[in-house]
């Protein structure tokens, strides 16, 4: 799952969300003194890692990864993450009960007020994300195309991400069906993960 899903699955807990947002930028043990993280931020990183591990191992995700493999090869999982955020954004009210615009406003405001808690690379990503309003633009295929183009420029090898939106259009209903079967299971898993942290 990508940024929007990670943010929502933090459960409106500000510290969890900060930890979840920086999860990809913290390597090794998040409790190590070099990271200077608060306990609930560390828990947010644990939630981030639980989301990633559950997602990577799930059969519905694997089915979409297989569908995208001919174009994206080793980067098919990256495309799945972005595509699933698209389907989350387009059906946000239906699958979360929340309003997308209001939730995105909350996320952006929190990242602005807690900017001092973000490592430099995470802070740069947050800046561009808010400046270009990635989370709302995930609702459109044009927004997904822009996100994938940006990711393709950062890959070491040819990734196919620059044209992956074509697979989204071709397999739109199929990928959405996989997302709709996967999402409730992910929510349940993360609810259990958070319950075990508290």
C-alpha cells in the first residue's frame, strides 16, 4: 500500500501517523538512539512494517503483481501499491467512512506542524506531496500516471512504471476487485496490530 493507505491506517493517531509516514526512511531498529524517535512514533513504524509485510504476502496483491509483471518486472509491487491507493481514493467514503478532502487536510496539516519530526528525505517528500497534492490526485488516472512517472525517474533500472498506467486502464475492474477483497482484510490485520501495541 502507498501513502494514503498508510496514513489512514494510522487511526487518526498523530504520533502513529508520523512514524508510519517516515517508515521507509528509518532503517534497522527504530528504537535505536540515533533515530531520536518517541515511543508512539516507533509504534507507527511498526504499523508501517506490518502493513508492508501483510500486503507483500497477500494473494490478492500477488495476483495483481502477476498481472503487471510483463511490463514492470521487479517493480510490479510498486505499481500495485500506487494502483491500490487510487482505488482507495476513488472509493474513500465507501471503504473508510471518512471524507477524502477532510482526511487529506488533516494529514497535510499534521505534516506541517510536525515537520521537525521528519528526517530530511521524508521532509522533502512531504513538501512535494503537499505542493502537488498527491493524495487528492490519486483519484484520477492522470494523477496516478504522474506519480508513476516520478517513481520511474528514481529507479536504478528500466521499470516500466512510466507506462504502467496503461495496465491500470486495461485491467481497471479486475484490479479494483482485487483491492476490494484485500482492503477489509488489511484493515482487520492492522486493527489487531494496533491492539497488540497498546
